[in-house]
C-alpha cells in the first residue's frame, strides 16, 4: 500500500493529439519557425497540423508586416497603466476577470485580439463576423462561455509574437519544466529576449487600446503573479488585484488544468514528468515572488481578494476593490455586473476529487499559505 509520505507517481506518457483550433494558428511566421527550430520539432502525428500552422502564418505575413510598420515603436500615447489581475492558475482569476470586464472604465483583450495579435487591425477587423462565428461555445476546460466580448489573457497573443511564454512549454513540452521556468521567471533568457518580450507587450497593449478605443486595459494573467516588479518598471502607475482560493481546491484544479492543456496543446511528447510535484513546487515560488513585490507597492496600487468572499458577496467585494484602488466607474459598473451575475446564476464550478495523499502533500508543501489565509481542511 502506498504511504502518504511517498512521492506521487510520475505522469503516464501519452501520444500528442492537439486540437486543430490551436493557439499557434495566430503565430507570426518568425515566432513559429523559431519555436520549431529551438524546441526540437514535433511528433509525426502533429505534422499535418504543423503544416497548417506554417501555411496560416505565411498567408498572414503581409498583413502582419503592415501592422508592424503601422505600430512600430513603443507607442504609449493614449495608454494608461493597465489594471492587472494576478493569482495562481485556478484561483478564481477568470471569474474576477469576467466581473471587472463589465466595467465601462476598461478595455479588454477580445478573442479576436488574442487569436490574431499580429493582424488585429486588418484581418481581425475585416473578417470579424466570420471569425466570431467560429468561436467555441466554452473554454473547453470548463463550462465558462466564450463570446465575442469575453475577456482574454495576454499570454497566448504574446506567445504568438515571441518565445518567452509558459505556453511554449505546453506547445513543446519535451523539456517542460525548464521551459516553464523560462516562460514564468525568465530563467535562462537573455537580455535581448527579455527586451523583445517587453517591446511586444507594450506594442500589443497599445494595439488593444486602439482596437477598444479605451485608454486603460484590464489584463488577467497568472504568470504576472511572479512579474509585478517588471510590469511596474514599464507602467509605474499600474495597479494589481491578487485573488487567492482554498489551496486544496487550487491544487487539484491546477493539476487538472495542466493535464488538460498538455493533452490539447502539446505538439511533441512531454518529458517524463511528475505534475503533482511540479505544481506543489511552483505555487509557493510564484506566491513568494508576489508577496515580495507587493510589499514594495503603495496601498492604493494593490489589493487582495479571497475567492470565496467574491463568490459569496461579489458586489460588496468589488465595491471595496474600487475604493481601495481608487478605480473609476463603480456606479456604471455595478448594474452591468449585476446583469452578468444573473446570467451565470445556474453555473456550477467543476469539482475534482482530492485524494488523502494529495491532501497531505498540499498541507506539507503549502502550509505557509494555508496558515496565512486561514484555511483548514479541504472543502467537501
């Protein structure tokens, strides 16, 4: 019989079978070819998909060039410092994002901006009706609906423009752990690569500002939990909302997230990987970085939300958030948020079973945050 002190078993190997609606369908030709060369190619089963990715990138290249010329340089003219939503994967960042996106004070990254970051103002605009009809009904990981106005992260579009991204670890998981660390913490990345990431981020945000005709953009990205100091160097007035959730629930949901994403996105066979151990180690690494960086921020620049409070009392929690961060537009946002809450009243979160072994591992590895936030036994 396996003891609770024993390490979890390594993940079984699997054959890559990615979705044909792959995020790399929106990648630039330079990024795609660079990734294929750098990361060692793809599984033979993924060759037809890879050919389609290359063809898509080649067809879009003239429009990509047009937009790069039109938006060359770090154009921050109308761009105000974004509001960033951070938190570990599956901590409630998406729910908070969907709520705050109802505020007319913010622009959002739409599915079109996420899918076609290089051609948003040309092909993305010209083909909008057809592209919006092809959107999936849900995110796939859960039953959260996807509409033309559903707010998206910036990590996928940035992964389509350069190689520093956690998504490249999911696309090319032959060295998953090292590529994750590189994509999250920039470990092993050169100064030139980091500078390219920054230029692409600034340019993309400026493009979204133009697309949305809104100076301040709302951005949700779990990766930024570990990148607050770098973002503040770009936008000194940026504000941050950190959301956390019962760590037991977060662990089992994050584990499902990574397994599902690898199954849907991997173009090559993953390295032999202990995902449980990986999540157990990654969580405190990112949160330690968040709290170290947040300690340097003024009180009006960061705010922390407990997911369970947000689901129980959404309006009061969000009103307090607006007050603490001195955000505009609560009066206008409130009624829109109420309307959105009415549309999801019957939504039920995915529930994943936490084994006793996993409970013991989380209690041991994440004890600091269980105690810090006042969580005890796992939620039933």
